[in-house]
């Protein structure tokens, strides 16, 4: 049973590790999971020569910008990403900072200043989210190292280390996922409310939330398996066998 538990925990933490890394690094380069973003901000239509972009996709450690392309039939609109910002852990998106200076100085976009204030208010929240994802990645990496250590040189205390790394990873990714969910629903709704009448809107990505919460579910399953292996199976294995007594007839 312990061998099965060890394999199950290895698989769950490895998949959760990959999913979390994809959430963190999505959009840090062009053509790399650009649609896996926290939200996409659609800006008002301006002249093509102004330099403004049609949309800005906000990711955990960067943001991308581009234009909307309508097919010849007009039935479908696709996103054409033109460039992405530099990758940074404490990334914060400010739409007015992303625009060319000639646009912000002209004031002809009809941009609601309150939306910029909304993004400023959520800077700390988004940065905390990214930090929690990084802590979770570190904890999952440590759990995998413990699993390798346990395979090469088994020790009695290794299971306990693995369990607490699982708990740390689960807690960190859960907090990050809750923050991402709040941004997706509450913050996007706030932008849409403030952008009414100004052709400004936002939309969250179901892919990002799905990957993040899938990692949480896998870490929960791995934590439970690790708990059973450390506190249930080993305790049962260490319990003395009952002594049978002969009954004299």
C-alpha cells in the first residue's frame, strides 16, 4: 500500500507542479499560452494610427497586447498578439502606462479614469497572488525532492517532511486560486460596471481558473494520501500484534 501511495503522491504533485508553472509563465512570451490569462481588457476604438491596442491580456507575471482581427466572413473575431511585457514576479498592469504617451496626453480616448484607479487598487492583490504561486511551486518542488530522497535512501522521517510540503503547497495554491477567482469575477464585474458607456470591457479566462483549481484538487488528493501514509498506515504497521490465548476446554 505504501508503494501505491508513494506513486500516487508523486503523480499528483508533478502534475500540479506543471499546471502551476504554466499559470505563472503563461503570456511571458508571444505565442506561449496567451489565452491563459487572468483577464483581458478591451479598450475603446481609436484610429489605427494612434498606436493604441484593441486589447490587453493580463497574466500573472506579465501582460500582452494586440489587435482584434475579424475574418472575411465577419463571423469570428480572433486576437492577434503583437507584443508582451517583460516577465517580473511583482508584475502590475496599468492600462495608461501601456499606452503611447501621445494618446494619454491627448485625452481623446474617452477613457474612464476610475478604471485606472481600479487597477491601482488591485496591484497589491495581484502581486500577493503571484508570490503565493511561487511559494506553492517551491513547496511542490521540495515534495518531489523528498520523494526522490525516499526512493534512493529511505528514512523514517521522510514521510512527515513530504506531508508538510504538501500542506504548504496546497495552502499556497489555494490562496492564489481564491485571489485569482476574486479577480476573475469581482474585479472584472467592477471594470464592466465602470466601463459602461465608454466602450471599455473585460473578460476573465476560464482556462486559467481551471488549471489553477485543478492544481489545488491534485494537491489536496496528494496531501490526503500523504497523511494516510504517515499517520494511519505507519501507526497501524507499528502497532503490536494481538496475543492469542488458548482456551482450555
